[in-house]
C-alpha cells in the first residue's frame, strides 16, 4: 500500500531512545519514507532549520525539555503534522498534546503496523488525500456564511478570516458538514474523521471537538456544534454544496 505522493515523505523522529529510534527509522525507510532522527529539542530544531518534513513523530518523555513544550513550540510556528508518542497510562499527557495541536497519538509499546497506519493516515489527511476519498462532484461547502474549500483544505469565516485548522480538526469538521442535522456519536466520529475504531477511553474526539468549537465560536453569533446529552454531537447549520 503506497501513499501515492509526488515525493518521498520525510519524517522526523524525536526520541531519546536510540534503539527505538533506529527501529522506527528502519521500518519507515523499508516502507517508502525518508527519515531523520533527533534525540531532543535542540536536535529537532537543527533538523527543522535544514529540511522540510511531512510528519514529526514526537516522544513526550525527552531529556532537557518536555515533549509537550516542544509540541506547543512547533504549533506556534508550523502546521507540520505531529504524532505524539506516550506511555499507555499517560492519558492526561495525550489529551494535553491533542489540545496543543497534535494530530494523533500512539502508545508505547506499539506495533510496527500501527505506526505505519498512523503515519500514512496523518500524512494523507494533511494533503487532503484521506483514504476512501470524498466524492469529487463538490469541492466546496457553505454554511451560515462560512465556506470550506476541500481542495485548499481552507476554512473561511463569514468575515473572510481564514481559520487555521489541524488535519484532525479539518476532517472532524468535514464529517459534521457531510452529516448536517444528524446526531453523531463519538464512535461514529472516530470512524468518519479519523478512520479508527473506537476505544472506550479514547478522548481524542472530545478534545478535537473542543478545539474546533473554540475556533468556530470565536467567529460565530451562535454555536454550530451542539452536544446531545448521552448521544453525541450535532451540526446545526444548514449546509450547501457548491458545484
């Protein structure tokens, strides 16, 4: 299974565990990726100053500086997709990482197939090439004065302000827009927006919805995404497809 990109995807692995870093690098290289390794935040910055990356795999437990701080630093200056790596029991760190703008997470220990699947999915989303591609008949949606351009992956407010969305936030909004007026459960949103089966302890959708709501509500007279207690969420605005 290939990414069907016009270039070899370049991944930056930020992890102080040399053995794991080498293992992940070998795995990705064997599957069509170009890989650069970094042990900490300093080496990460050096790498970023000299090359462009399609994905950063960022361990949260790093010497000399928290991976969460590095995630915040990255999001302040870059939209490069980020997959954070956490220990199984560190749910709070995963949630904070997602709130800071990470696109996905993976828990140690992880299987090679899972890492490959996450890396490919995040890169696809960032390029607008989600698996199971959307119908091509409509490339733009409008709702309550907003517009969402699928080709540019751009959201514009009623006052013509471009809203910066992470890959996960964009796909979540698109899932709502393609099912307006319909209550969607967390499980359905996980499947629609992230191509992942539901985990009863997975709070990533709730975090992404919270981030997306804050961005939209700051430019709206009324909330467009409402909570339906015990059932899920509903997108309340009428949606028009533009041909």
